[in-house]
C-alpha cells in the first residue's frame, strides 16, 4: 500500500505509519479506532507499553478532521448534534441546562510519553506523569450510555487502582462533558458515585466549549490540557455556562479558570459505541 514516494497511503493504520516514516521510528507502532476515546486509549496504551518494557519513548496522540458533509449529515440523522440557533460560539455548553447536543470540531494533539528515568537522564522538560489507565465497554448501545453509569464508574475506579491512588487524592477531573443531555448528567452521577463526599472538594470542568468535539482527537487534547494544568497549577473552566442544571451539580469551574494546588488529575473519555477510558496524570516531583 505504499507508492515509490515516502508518503504512506491513507488507510486504517496510516496515522502512526506517516509519523514513523517522517521521523524514522522503527519501534512499536499502532493506530486505534475507539471513537471519542481514541486519544485517551493512545496515552493509556503508551503507559502500558512502557511499563511492559516494549519501549522507552512513545509518541501518543490523536487527530481527526471530520468536518465533511457526509460526517455531519450522519451525526445529524441520529440527532446527537446541537441545533443551537444563536451565536455559534455558544452552542457547545457542557453541563448547562440548555445544552442540546455536541458540536463537531477538528483538532489533534500528541504527547511524548517516556519512561521516567529515561526522561530524567536526558534532561527532558516534563509536564506531568502518566500514572493510571482503564478501558472498558458498556455493551449496551451505540450512542446512549448505560443509564446507571456502571461502566463509566468502573473505568474511573480501575484507573485509580492502576495508579495506586484513592479517590480522595484526585484534585481535578477533566470530564468528557460532550454537551449532550444524557452524557453530561450520566457522567455527573458516575463521578459522584466514584468520589463520594470528596466530590464537594474537587473541580470538574468540561473544556469542549473551547474547541467543540474533535471526536477521536478529544482524549489526546484533554490529556494535554491536564498535563498543562498540572504544570501551571491552573484549572481550566467550563465556558458557555449560563443556566445551572440540577442534574449536573458539581463544581464545574464556571466560565473562569482558577489557580489551584494540583497533584493528581483524571481525564475521562466516554465515547460512542460505549467505549469508556480514563487516564490519571500526576504532578512531576
């Protein structure tokens, strides 16, 4: 599937193949297709590959450019996209009472995930540590989450266990918060189940109001946001929040970010197909 040039053809695995060809990377390489959780899966699987000694350094990320008539039309048919008729910059409104569906976006992010001592030895600039990861499936519905959020709850709890942390040690959660009625309320309920009384002391923001929903790129972008939050000790806000929803009664950091002491943060990606992934990052010591 390659021509005589150095350009890889477009096929399922071409995302990582193009990077490998460009930079001469001959180690482990894989491309995953796990809907909205793909970027988070990339970061989490990089953690596993490094733990299992398959690599010292991995480029992990996600990118998607879905803004085509056929893609928008397909999602419109299943009535998951926003019908907001006002200012388009206000259409994506996570946790807001008037949210009415996600807004499709484009984007990408890559993170260099590296074995800690290897990074220290070369004097790498480190933003955060990747500490824990979990992946599962609802086995329920292609576009609707399990009503009781059981799989989302399990993803967060298993990521905590993988990181050897307790819920009380998490300072901030970057929620999937896709701006749909079902997702945001179900995720709120799931977060409450995982964190119990501690939920009153953690910040939970949904950052898609800034960049909409770039589907498979989302998890990588939000992992990068979490890494920067830890590095800068600053919590990004949930923007476009105007109407509180009693079903989403968390500290969602409305409209304005804030400085905070952050040691451990969680990023959730709960995608179509019932694919749920959570990753935990920690402050570099």
